[in-house]
C-alpha cells in the first residue's frame, strides 16, 4: 500500500488556502473597569484571549472585531501594545473591523491593526479626551446635608462632586487631558502614517464620522464585512476561529452565588447601577 504525499501534488497556493486560519478577537464594550458586577475591556481580562489568538496552528491573520465607544486611555494603550507586540513577534497581519462604533478608545484599539475596515454607517473617530461628572453642592444644601471632607494634601480632594468647583482644579484636569490627547494623536500619526487625508485640526477635534466619511479622511482603509474581506484575501476555504471567553462551569456557578450573596447590600447594587448608567451614557454619545 503506497502512501500519497498530499503536499507533493497539491499546489502550494491551494494548500496554504486550505490551511489558512483567521482568529477573531471580539473587543466589545466600554474599556476599563465598570464597577463590582460589570467588567469592561482591560488587559487583565483580555490577555489570555489575545495570546490564544496568536497561538493557533495555521494562523494567517488576527481580526479585531471592534464595537466600543471608548473608555480608559490607559487600558486602550495597554491592550493595543500587547496586540502589536505579538503581531510583530509572530509576524502575523492584524485586521480591525469596526461594527456599530469604534470611537475614542475604541478607535485606539482599531489602530492596533495593520488594516482597518468598517461599515458605511459605522461611527468612527472621536480622537480626544473627555471627563464628565456631576455637581451636587446645591442639592445637599437644600436637603440640609453637611459635607464633611478631610484630606492630607492640598489637592487630594480636587473635583469632589459635593464641593464647589475651583478654577485651579479644572486647570489641572485640562493639563492632564491635554497630555493624554497628545499621546492619542501621536499613536494615530504613527499607525496611520501616510494614510491620513484631512487636516489634523479636524481629525483630532474629538468629532466622529460615519465609516464612509472616515474612509475619505484616511481613518480607515476600506468598507467591508469581515467574512467577505477574509474570503477575498485568503480564499473561500478560510477558517474563521472565534476567540471568545469560555469560563468553566464551576467559575460561572461561583459568580452567580457571589452575586446572590451580596443581594442584601444596598451599596453593592448602587455601585452596579451607577456603573450601568455611566456605561449607558458613554454609548448614548454616539446614538446607540
């Protein structure tokens, strides 16, 4: 009985096509921690999945399925750096597909890719830094509540929502925002070098656009669907491997019990509710 050498008679191009595997890493949600019961995108929560994506046998490329309105600039930078480090180490191309929104930190994540795609109606951009909050000074005064705040350090309690806002504190915050914005802009300049087609004043204004307009401005490379683009690049037999978060049954069970155990603690639910409201407001900025 003779043994047929498969690779000896199958053309190299066709053999590679059959072996091509694309790992899809979903990057969905607000970036950063979102309270006790809600977990946003962070390097800690994504690290194992990122590494798993780059270890798949026959890997031809990694896709970032981005659907995020942004969040923590620190976590955006950490996640993106880890992806870039592995892409360079493994010499694997990275593609980003923006779904509903890839804005602010979400666009930062997309820039970890070598090529960025979106739908014509996707929301793209918002290259800026924003901080939001509420002031409750008059409210607690009307309720007859006395604010007692003690700190060591002149600026330790700056921007406290129950204290009057001070110009010096706002100035300090704006300096921090400016520094973060410069980091963001520098990253976009580096990752989109030679591709940007609009004045920086407009690109980095914090505005956001549809995917069609973003392509005209050079913020993305093209419009397209994940499966269609991958089939065009790697052939109809390309294998799409989703890298999702699969927790063992015992961990899921523990999580449920932990949530029930805290059900009588009002402050736990309050924190979770506030986190949900904050997350909803971030998505609402983009009409979602």
